[in-house]
């Protein structure tokens, strides 16, 4: 019998502004960990979260582990 894949998976979200901005004062990349339902959201997730390195709310995209 085949094993079922988990429906709920843990994903990492990464700030897209931190990747592009190399000349900022404080170096680092903001990352958040969350869970999503694979059946309801098969596409990559994008959320607006607070980035402590940019100092504002920015778009965070799902990245591969």
C-alpha cells in the first residue's frame, strides 16, 4: 500500500526586498516559518510580513528547503 503524502506541510517565507538590497546598514534576510494546506494552496505562497532588517512590511515568498 502506498504511503499518503502529508496534506499540511511546513514552509519557509523569505523577504524579497532583502535579497535585492545589498547596500543596507544591517545585513540579514528575514525568514518566517508557517504551515499550509497543500490541497487548498498548491501554488507558492506570498504574504506581507514585517521585516526587521528593512524596518517595514514587505512581501515574503515561499522558498525551497
